[in-house]
């Protein structure tokens, strides 16, 4: 496993990490199976495990925490997120000081840990003053409940404002988590690149396989029970014939390289210098093993050129999660 710096914090993240979005506590509820996947990931060098309170309404945190409890805490970098509604209560959502303070304690209890290494603001909250959010996150760091905080899918201008509000005396966001893959590149490569480069900001990325699209599982349609089949209408707009045809041709590129499409898509992300960690998902040991093998896959200039040419102009905006 490769390890990469989380900007200049001194923390090193496994280049491939494991997350719980749309998998643990949702598709996969078997505790023994989750334990096996998490243990194998750790055995292969994964140290970064990403969660969110909203994933399966807390169940993902609980089931991942149960599996992670068997591992040495000092060897782990654990993250979770706050923002999305967790009940019908009007204040059980957003980035208000109230919701942040109440949410961190619930997340810590579900995961079974005294602190999180990274706490992400899951989305930008237009209803809460940025000053209040920054001060609340700073207070969590000072209280020892969080070591570092970050943002996820925030507009670049809002991240810059948070950094400015924090100034020299408050703990500022140190990492942004963004959607990034061969089909969705514009935001990271155009909007975020100057921000990351100029502000000592780390970048972790999710949905590296575009919810399975890049693996080839949708070449012949939407299988019943598949992730895209379960997603709402807005997200199903990803499933377009022009994209599917690119992915089919991607299969020939991967065959020439001697790897699966999933491995090549992950290996491509690992060539991006700004990416500190690529968050993968898995619902089986076989899927996890396939994904982790991407860490050992080297793409030469010819392969990278063929991949870039194939996916030029494929970007069509990012999903939610």
C-alpha cells in the first residue's frame, strides 16, 4: 500500500481507503461479512476508513465501528460527516452549532471511539453563518473530539472564506472530500485545483467507479438491485448511452493493459498528484481484493493517453451522496 500526506498535517493516509456509502448497513448488513472486509482491508495496509452519520441513518457508522473496534485505534484514521437530516426534527440537520455539537457525540457513540481523526461538513449550509460553523468545528478540535476538520463538495469560494475566517487563531479546514472519477473531472481539475495547491489543503475523493458505471456492470442495462437502479431519478441521469459506450470501449483499453476496468479506473486516480486518498467501497471480499490490486498497477504514458482521449468531454456534473 502507498501512503500519502494529508497536506502538511503530518498525517499519512493509505492511497486506497474504505468507505461505507451505499454499502455497509445498507446493501450489506451482515456483521460478520463487514468484519471480514474491514479486517482484510487493514491487513492490506488500508488505514483510512470513511463514514457519515447519514449513511443508512447511522447504521453504517455502527456496523463499521463494530468491525473497527477489533483493530488498534492508533493505526486508524477515522472520519465521519455532519449536515444531512437525521430525523424529522427541524434542528436535526445543517451546520448550526447546535446540530454539530449534538451530532458529534452521537457519531462517537455509534462508532465506539473517543475521537475522530477527520470530521467533514458533508455539504455547504447556506442557512448558517460560516463564522458559526468554523468556530463550532474549532471548538470540537480544542475539546479533543476531532483532530482535523474538513469539507465535502463545498464551493471553492466557500472553502476559501472558511480558511479566511479561521485566520491564524482558529483551526481551519484541512481536507476537502470530492466526487472524482474518469467521468466527472471538471470540478476537481478546474475549480478545486488552485484552491488545493494554494492553501495546503488535502483532497480525498469518492465514487471512483461512478457508482459502478466504470466497472462495466451496466454495459447491458440496469440490473435489478444494482446501485444505479436504486438511485433516484436525478442520479439515474448518469446512465446515458454515450457514457455507456465510452465505458464499453474502456474495456478494450483495460484488456490491453491486462487489468479490469475497475482497477484501471482506480489506478488512473492514483496518478493524480493532488489526490491524498481514493475512497473505495466493497460489499464482498472479492470486490475488495480486486480494488486493492489497483495499488500495484502502473499505467504508462501510452495507457494514460488512451484513457484521457477516450473520456475527453465526458463530464456531466457530480451526484449527491
